[in-house]
């Protein structure tokens, strides 16, 4: 991805910008820009802590991109259970 600005760009943004794979390669995700989103470390951590479904609900600005990447990978029916770590 060429943009190095957090896709959410809000007052919580801080830290380095990471290019995050929406659907991991091991889960059928493609290694292309449609499956990637730039997130600051704060939002990247939230993506992993909340899980993809809750993250998309909380941040509708990127929800369409998340749903699209998961549909392309054939992962639309994956469990929506929140991860606990």
C-alpha cells in the first residue's frame, strides 16, 4: 500500500503505521491491496483484540473494506466470537 496514514485517522492514532492483512494468508486471504489496510499501532492492536466483526461494527469507515476482503477470501461465515487473550 502506498498510503502511510491510518485508515481511521482519529484522535486515538499513535505510533508507527502498519499494513495489516484483513484476512490472513493462512485463512485464504490474498497478498494484494484489497486485503490490506493501513492502521496505526493503536487501531492495529484493537483489530486483533476485538476481532474482525466487532472492529468493523465499531469503525464503519473501514467496515466495507473488511467485509469485501473477507468475501473475496470466502470467509464471510467465520465465527464472530470475540477473542480473549
